[in-house]
């Protein structure tokens, strides 16, 4: 991306975020800060290159208020877990089942041909290899953004340290943590709706550049890659934007 900016061919950068989420990110982890070192990311790196080159940085995701927060999803899951007689366990099972069904529907690629090779990012070896680190960073980011979860994390870590690693109690603690995290991630992902918004932002940005040979760089998570790409290819671009690259 730096070479695009140096050559003058960078058209714009689109980030998988919204204005309010971005403002919190920049405030929490500005360039050169300790938090930026711990939570360094492609979005801020790309935005800094674009801004230095005088190119627009566009926020292509749904607004924060339209996406359930990870913290509220964790809290809801914990309440349901503590309410088995009130249908809490059933709600948890339904939420996880519905979440996995949404993910499976997104992974289905209609039709065949060479285009199908562009999809199925989740099936690539590097995706699976990087999942543990991404999972850890996701949880770390959520905890650092909400001080209340620092206490929860401290309690969980203390339990891990105190309990024998091969005991039933430690197994239960791990299972509960994984269950709550999986439910929260599946509940807040809203992949399908966000893919639609992201794809439309990419199309509008490319169309606005006309026939210029500038490149639009899109920075998003692997979970959105297939859905966004499929929607872009299905709808295409305006007739006079054939030279744009994404």
C-alpha cells in the first residue's frame, strides 16, 4: 500500500469500521502509544498512509448503534447461563445454533466456475493458522475497551491458576468461558448485513473515481471477505469505472 501512495495511484482506503468506532479507536490507541503497540492493526496503518498521501479514508461499516456490543452480548449470555429454570440455557442453545446457521449460509458459494476460487477464505490454511491469534486479540481488545471486563478477566485467570488443570472444575470454567465467547461473537457479528453495507460502500467509492487508474484499498476481516467480494461481483460497477482496481 505504501508503494501505491508513493506512485500516486492510491485512490481511497475503505475501513471495516464506522465513524464512532473509529473515533474511540484513535482516542484509545493513538500513534506511538503503548496501547497502539499492544493492539497495532492494519486499519490504523492503512489510514495513516492514506492521510499522509492526501487520500480519503472512508468508513464502510454499519454504525455502532446498529450493532450489538460485545460486552452486552457477554452479559446477556452470562445471565442466561445463570437462569436454567427460566429458559436461559435454551436461549443460549438457540442463539448459538442460529449464529452457526448464519455462518454456514454465508459459506455456501452458489454456482461454480473460476469465480468460486475467489471465495472460501475460511477454508484456506492461513485462515485457520491465524485464528488463535485473532481470537486472542479480539478478546483482549474487548477487555481493554471496557474496564469492567478487566475484573472479569482477573477472576477467570485467578480460577485458572488456583484450580488443578486436570480437574473437572477447571474443565467447567474453560467450557463456560468458551461458550459465552462463542455466543457473544455469533450474536454481534451480523456478517450478512454488514457485508451488504461494505460492498455498497466499495461500489460507490469506485464509481465516484470514474475512469481514473487509482486503486481502492479495502481493509476488512477475513469473515467479511467472501460475502463482500461476492456482492461486488454480482452487482458490478458503473460502466465508466472499468479501470478501477479493488
